[in-house]
C-alpha cells in the first residue's frame, strides 16, 4: 500500500511540473504573439501619423503659397502712420493692407456692438453690399470659361418676358449698361430666391428710349437667376461652391444667416448729413425682405481677409483661367465701370453703401497688393472710400 501511495505521489508531482512548464511555454508563446501584434499596431499607427503629417504639411504649404503672409508685429513707422491717419479721420471698422502677397497692416477700430462693449477686430464681419456684384460677375465668368454661357448671349434666352431682352447681352448686364431698371425697389413681402427673380422679371422696365439707364441692381438680380438656371443650384449654393469652400472662407456668409455669429457687427445710422465723428445711438434694422431682395447684388457679409482673398482669387486665375479676368474687367459703356468693378490705371476698385455699412476694396491687377476697408458706421460726410483711395495710392506709388 505504501509503495502504491508513493507512486501516486510521484506521478502527481510529475503532472504538476509538466503542467506548470507547459502553461509557462503556452503563456510565453501567446505573450510573444501579443507583443508582436502590439508592435505591429504601433508601427502602423506611426506610419499613419507620419503620412497624415506629410499630407497636413502639404496642405499647409499649399495654403501658405496662395494666401498672403501674416505679419508678426505691427510696430513699424508705416503702421503707426496708417493707424494715426485712420484714427484722425474717425474711421470705424476693420482695415487690411497687403503688399506683394504680404499683409503689412490689419487692425480694427471702434465698436462692432457698442451696447455690449464689443470692439471691431481684424476678424469682424461686415456687409460688403455692392461689392458682391464683382463676385457675381466672377461666377458668371466661370460659366463663360466653361462654355456654358457667352458674353454675347441674349437675355431673351432666359427671360424673354423682359422688354427689349432680345437686344440685351450678358456683357451689357455685367457692365450695368442694359437700360434695365425696376418700377419698384423690391417686394415688401419675404420671398424665396426664385420668387425674388420672378418679381424682378415682372417689374423690370426700360425707361430710356435708347435703353441706357445705368447702374441698376436688377441687372445682377437677373444674372443671379441665370446662374441658377444654368447650374441647377441656388445662387447661395453656387456661391459656396465657387468661393466659400475652395477658398476656405471662415468669415463669409449671407446676411439671412448672420444672427448669432461671434464676429458679427451691427450697422450704425448717421444722425445728420454733416456728421464726421461716430455716434452709436442708432442701430440700423434691416428688414428680412430687403435681405432677400438684394439677391446677387448686396446680401453677403465678409471679413476683410476673406474679401481680399476672394478678389485675389479672381485676379490670379483661381476661379477661372486668368485670361478671363482681363476680359471681365474692361471699361464698359459707362467707363470706368465694367464687369462688376471700376477699372482704373493702377488696378480695380469696388464700393458699397447700405444699412449702416460702407465697404471699399482696391486691388492691383496682378492680385498681389490691395487695400480693404469695411465699416459698420457709414457717414455721408466722412466716407471711407476716400481713405481707401489715399491708402491704395500710397501703396502703389
């Protein structure tokens, strides 16, 4: 019996030993496999991270090549002189000056919202008003470059109901030299985009026997309608496709959707015609119907940087081939206006006024330099267009 128990005891020890060794070997094998898998995951993660970093670096380098370079500080004598000049003339708004693709000045003045003590900054957003016409003209020219439209196409192709439309070309409308005007400024009711165009068609008249009435917004309302007919998109969606998304505009949109944005400015109303200094007593309240009626002609808000970037993209051939910009920006029947801008010897300019805002942009034709002033405190006796003219002339001297 003792011998039998001894054998059983020895056999038990052997089983324990082999079980422990086998388990250890099994654990070691599996642990090695686990570590191998973990190492592979780490290598793959590093590879993905490096690939992402390379792609991100490429995107940053691409953006850096196309965008003006930012300045590191603004302590130069030139900067102090510009600030002194704008303060002396009671400028309210945001200013941007670019020279040879380099931002040499960016600054905010006055209040975006006086009641909440919110100051204007370089990132503040303003209505650009009639400057939008230059962007609408760019959208039309993109369609021309794609051979979906011609500058000689007659208005009658799209809106035959408009009087004399068979004698009016797209070029005439871009140059505001069609003779078209409206019997009413716009609908008092809130209309959607297609109905705004329909209202314009039904209320368009020609007052001059030679069809030479000039600078009437209805030209660009109808151009916006033509854009929608050709692209099968709303004007707003095509605007985003042409400008907002490819240029990565962060401070741009339509006034109908402006509420609640942190960089929004309020438009302030002048108190008397000879007012020089700002007074934040009266806020301008724009009717929603007016926002809709300004289709294609004055319903976009932008920051100074976004506006410069958009106009630069047109001039540099980023929206359509560069040669088309030269065709678009030619003096029309009422020189120097043509193609949505005023053409002058040292570049192009555009200007807008309304709802307490004033906007002004000057650009060299190569798109490398320019001045953008946007204000939310328009005063007839102290227009910012005069300041922009002076700053641009100094820049291009």
